[in-house]
């Protein structure tokens, strides 16, 4: 079973104190949040940052679906609490649709396919 990889981007509000606090929350992510991520079929998830830009790499089971994860998240009060809290620190990148947060990135180069 081959995993799928997704890369997403999001910005933080450009305030050093908010960025510091956001990073601190991610040092102790609530267990209900990590459980919801794993339950959705995400096997590996890493978030990187530079300045106020965030970059997420997700590796998932082949049956992973953003739509299924979104429905599960909407039905999970703890996930909704986390998302509301995180939105205090986050901001959409340019040209993001209303209600959208993390934006899926398109690959443009893969060394193993060059």
C-alpha cells in the first residue's frame, strides 16, 4: 500500500508574539487533535515555518480523503475548539476562498522523476 503525500501552505499573522505562542501550542498539541489526524488516515504530518509562512507535509493512507476528514472534524467539538483557537494566530494566504485555511500546493519538481 503506497502512501499519498500532500503539501499545504498557510500564513500566520505577522506578529512575533503570536507566532511564538502558536509554536508553543504545537509543542503540546491536544491529544484529541492528534487522534483525529491519525483516525483520518494521516500517517505522518510535519509543519515547518519561515517568517510567518507555514508549510505542512502530510503522508496518508491511500484511502485518505480531505472531504471525509472535514466531515469528521466538523462533528468533533474538540477539533472545532482547536481550529477556533488556532485561527487567532493564522491568516489565509492571498487568493484563498472564504472559509478555506490550509491551501493545497501543486508539485512542480520531483527529483526521483527527473
